[in-house]
């Protein structure tokens, strides 16, 4: 049996040094530190805007209920039982409940 040996003629292997790798990690870390708080603020804004949009949708369903029944609903449960809303639409994603006061939807 013959053994095969590989000989490396030149030692000019191109690679990253440890210092370069640490520098790249530092830059990525700084970018993440700057970006993450902004993402959290945007998430809160999206939740608040979504709840306002859901309140407007419930107000539209109140109008539809009023046109059909000639009276405003007493509670959100009236809209659910009549099929104007689904059970999951009584609350916002943020956990706030939608109630009906004086014939209009409000967030509580």
C-alpha cells in the first residue's frame, strides 16, 4: 500500500484574524442595541392603532344592528349573539375590552 501525503507549498492562506472577527461582532452588537428599542416602540404603536381600528369596526356593527333592529344594542354580547361580531372581537389584542356606552363602542 502506498501512502499519499499532501504537501502545502505555500503558507499564504487567507483568513480572518481574531481581531477582525471581534470587530465585526462589536459592530453587529451596536446595531442591535440601537434597533431593538425602536422595534419595541413600534410594537406598542401597532397595538394601540389596532385597538382603535377594532373600536371603529365595532361602531360600524352597532350601526348595522341599529338599522336592522331599530334600536341600539345594550352590550357587545348583543352583537355577538346576533352574529355581528365574533367572540374574539370583544377584546383588543392588547387585552383591553370593548364595551358599549350610550350606543357607541369604547375601550375600557
